[in-house]
C-alpha cells in the first residue's frame, strides 16, 4: 500500500513524526504533498520548504512533492482537490490524515450529510445569506474540529477506490496554546520560536531548522502593504476568490490603514474569514490571478529517498501530468513556475537572505540516504 499525506509541517514537530509512523504501520511507502513557501493561512512559511521536505523524508516519508502556491492560496476545497490529485496520480491508494475524532464512520456519515446539503442547495442558500463556509459546515454537521473539517474536503476529492486512515490527534489540539509533554501544535512552536522548542521537534528536524534565519514579519507586512496600496480596483477584482464587490471593500480598506491587520479587520464580514482574506492579500502580492487557477500543470519533487525514486519511476509511465525535479523544467510547462519562484524569493528576502534570487530554479533534490534512528520522540 502507498499512503498519501497532505501537510504543511510549519514547522515539522513530534506530532508529525507520530503521524508518519502510524501511517507506516499500514503502508509500505509514504508520499507527502507539502505546501511550499506560502501556507493556507495566507502567510509565508516559518521554515523553508526544502528543510521541511527533507525533515519529512528523514522522518520516514519516501517522497515529498510541492502543492503549488496557487492551489494552497485558493481555499480548502481547491487546496484539498489539488493535493489529493497529486497523491493519487503518483500512486497513493490510501489517504492518511490527522483527526480530532479518529473515527472513520463518523467522517463517512458527516460527508454524507454534507453531500446531501450540497445536492439540495442548502449550502448555496446559506452562502448567499452571507455565512462563511466553516460556519455552514458546523451548522450542517454539528461541532467539528478543523482537522476533521479539512478531512471532509480530502474525502470529497478522492477517488472511490482510495481508502483512508483517520489518525486521532494525541495530547494537543490544532492551534492549541499549551504544550503537553513532548507535543505541541505548530502554531505554539511558531509563537515560542524554533530555538526554544527543541524538545517539541525531532532531533533530525531541529538540526535542519535551528540555523535557519528568522522570518521578519514586520518587514514583510510593511513591504506587502506598500505594494497592495498601489493596486487598482480592476487589479484586485482579477484576484481569485474576489467577487460580488469585495474588490471595492479591499481597495477602500487598504487606503485607510497602515497595517495588514487593520485592513483585515475593516474588510472582514461574517462571510469572509481572516484566513480567507489573508489568502486573497497574498495572492494580490504574488500576482496570482483568476486565470492561474487551472488544472495542475506539473508535479514537482522536493525530496525523496530510494523508495521515492521507485515511486517516481513507476508513476512517470502512467501519469497524465508531467513530473519534474527542477522548477526550470516546470517553467517550460507553465508560467505558474515563475510565481512559485517569486514566492520563494520573497520569503528568503524577508528572512534577510538578499542577493540570491532564483534559488528555486537552481534547486534539484538528491536522493537522501542519511535516515537515522535518532528520531524517537523525546
């Protein structure tokens, strides 16, 4: 069996190691579809995608591929659809994800209720009334955690022949503000800082992360806001997820404020969550337009071991999507590669790494053979 995991690993921690180890109890090989240098929160990643991808392989994954930034920033439904398509194209026949309940039957029943609500127009009606999608899901299904909410999108996107594993989260919840022994949420670690979170991160991952330059959030928001203030209404309107006059609301808010957070508070309505609006602003900053939200143009490899190389060799014989190990190859296929490289360059810039742009086009993954058994949870 080949397992497929959708992840951000922002940063990779002991809970992620636990998830991979539990997945490997059921699967011979593991593929991870990983967000690149921007994440679903609409923010740049705390750790570079190269380090996070290598950490995943050292933890036991065999192949790590990149979910394109245009998919990451287009909402949970498109994000899940793209990630699952990538995994299934490469041969994953079982999806594995973290879950608050860890109950397959509960998720199947929840998916059935959700599907019926879509079919009878209940969801569309609620959206027209101005409710946000997460709120609508909660009203249809009842109280449901963020991991299980995202899991439903994976289940909607997968083929009928693809099985799934729902691995119950242990010790801490998603975005938990407290740690529990050797476990903590990624948001807790980002808030505290990598260098003071050694006990929460496997040894091999901490060795990769500890020397990474710190992301300068203040500089990022200052530069982003300066750029966003120069956009016209028509340029904002051409951004994915902008419709029904939202472009005017964004345009006016950006001119009244001196911070991204203040702008978000002015734009926000009961229909648009902060996360969705952050994704929109990031798309505007990176120059991602409605025309960029297309079918996946390529599959890009970030990290692999020998088993991963076997997966690729087999997949290349049947994949309808080109598989590349270099973004330079991807550039010949789609202009989306240029925007991917720009996102990486900007993240590096905000980490103080100046004058070395274009790294994404020079990067080519090598087969990793230095897996160590020093990855036990502390």
